[in-house]
C-alpha cells in the first residue's frame, strides 16, 4: 500500500475526539492536552512510524496512561514509619475524606447561624484542646518550622525594641539541623531573632541559663534534638527547671518538641509529649502535624491562653496560617480512628511475621522462587526516636529487585541494605497486601519470562521451588 493510501486512512480528528476514551479523559485532562495527544499520534502515522490502524488504539492507550498528577502513590515497604521522602504521615481514611469535603466552599471562617465572620479553623482548635486538656489554647499554622518562627519572632521582636531584637536563650546542645541542610538556628536568626547560646554541646546547666538572662532576653527556648542522641557525659535542663527560671524573670518559655505525641507512648519511652511538656510548665509547646501526631503538614502550638493569643495576633501569623484542607485533616485525625502512623508504630511483631510469611508463600507460588523471611527492625523516622528499633520482619530479596519495585504501579519502596532488598510490611496497610503481592510478582516474575527451555527459572535469584 502506498504512503498516500496510508495517509488517507489516518482517522480524522473529529472521529478521534468522539472516542469514549476522550470523554473519560476530559474528566482529568484539559482539551489542549487531549488534542495534542491526538495530533502526535496522527503525525506518527503520517511519517510512517505507525500504521493508520494503530492511531486509534494508540490515542486510547496514551490518554488512559496520562495522569493529572506527577506524584505517584507508593507502598512504603521500608519499615520507616514517618518517611520524610515519602510525605511523612499517611492520612487516615477519615482525614482523606475530610480533605475531600473541605475542598469546595466550606464555613472555615463563617458562622452559618449568623452569617457573620467567625474564627478560622475553630473546629480543629477545639478538637486539639479536647485531645489535650492541659492546654488552655491552641493555634495551628503551616508547619513546625513556621510555628517556631512565629513563637521566636513574637517573643523576641516588636515595638519598643529600640536596642534591636531580644534574645532567645537556648542550649548549644539543642541547635540542630533537622534535615536536608535545614538548621533551626539559621531559621530563627533569619526571622530577626538573636540566639543566646548557653552551655556546651554535651552539657548545659541551669546556671548557664541564669547567667545569660538579662534585659535583652525575649524568651527561654527548649528544643528537643529529635534526630540524634548524645550519649555519655551529658546534662540538660528540663522544662520544670526552666519554668522556675522563667518565673523568676517573668519570661515566656517555649518548647519545640518536633514530633508531636499528644500523650506519653509506652512504645517510645524517651519521646517527649505535648501534655507532659505543658504540665512541666511550658508556655508554648510546638509540634509538627505530620510526624507522630499522624496528620497533615501543620505546626501545632499549644499552651497558655495569653501566650497563644499573642502569637495569634502577631502579623506573621497571617503569613504562616494553615490552609482549610490541613485544618480539616487535623480535626479528622483527632476525632477519627487511630491514624496509620500509630497503627504502624504499634504493629504486633507476631502479626508482621505472619503477613511476611504469607507474602513469601504466595510469591513462591506465583514465581516459583522462595525468598527468605528475616527479622527486620523498623524505625520511627522523620527525626523521631533515633535509635529506637521497632521489632518486625521483612521479605529478603536480591538488591536488583528494589529498582523494579520502584518502577511498579503502585511503586513499592523497600529498604536496600548490604546488597539486599528488604520488604517490610509494617507501614503497608493490611488491606494493601494483595496489591503488594501483585507488585512483587510483577517485579520478580521477569525472571520467569527469562526462564530456560527446561523451565528452570533464571535471573533475579531466590531458591527454586518445585512446580505443581
Ligand atoms: C521536624 C522538626 C521541626 C520542623 O517541623 P516541620 O513540620 O518539618 O516544619 C522543628 N523542630 C524540631 C525539633 C523538629 O523535629
């Protein structure tokens, strides 16, 4: 058939636009993108790269494969509960639903009874206060860093500071970098605060704070160094002792806890919690919404009424305020069932072993290779509870499987360690075990396709098992 005949048989644009795949794609994609897909396939046919008959199926395939979102869903098989590179806390079903509901017009700042303006995010604030009765008031901002910025700025700068900003007195052992070169001291000085560093890296005493306090002091600041631990000859001053100093000098005391447990958790005995910090005497306690709290990105500020009000009224509060989606998710996280972070943190090791062994069995059945089930410690992650192992189990695969798993749909991110790829089900919801198995079969089944003529699998490893 001549090139001219081929060209005449290329489907016309109006025909392609009437395909049901196009109707379906219009719910996700804009018209220009759809037309560009069609034009590109017609062009391929015109140039002879594909046959005219292939245009229609190619358009359908291409449109179905186009996603509106560049973010791809991931099954977290690393055993790291709060994985910063995977978006920290996964939201509960209740929080996801709340985000959907808050996505349209909502009464986030209106009292529907009177039709008048109301206080923004009052529902989330009330839920937080109910969950944490030790706080007199609460404020939710964009993230933990914003909360710290707001507190330090409000307490250390302001009208009447003729001599420049006041100082936040903080221990040298607490001036931490929390990740990716992000340093809390730089954040605070960028905000215009002055840090008055006291003590040494490993030891700071109450006297160190006392000597530093003077006319220029704006607040006392305690930061929980969440992502490392100093062992050996160490000393730090607790919140209760700092409270006494703060009272003597009439200063506010701010405690940045990082992780955001609301109450003590026996699984993490060394992790500070908001309620205890408030009871020990902090005026303002700061925590992230998307670490151990298990909610959306948010900065939670809880504390004494006057102190929180001062922060809420500060001009910077408007620049760091929380959006309605996060407010909805915070409220739903608090009022709904146990969030996934807590479920993963408290997973029963015996149950994890059962799930891992069942995965290994079903995988062996599908790909005729058996992979070992080995003990594997999960981690809290996200800069929380460093060095605390969470006893669990993993399926041990060859290292090469990790890349194939990441390329799957959904992508599976496993832990690569000492030439092995470890698949830990701790952070995979049990309801996703079938999906995880399908991804494993897909990633390891490649070896099957490369099997030799005698049917003996080759390639990616594992011990062969007899065929049924
Ligand atoms: C994580 C952390 C922060 C920052 O919180 P984000 O919510 O990530 O902005 C601040 N301080 C401490 C101690 C932290 O661990």
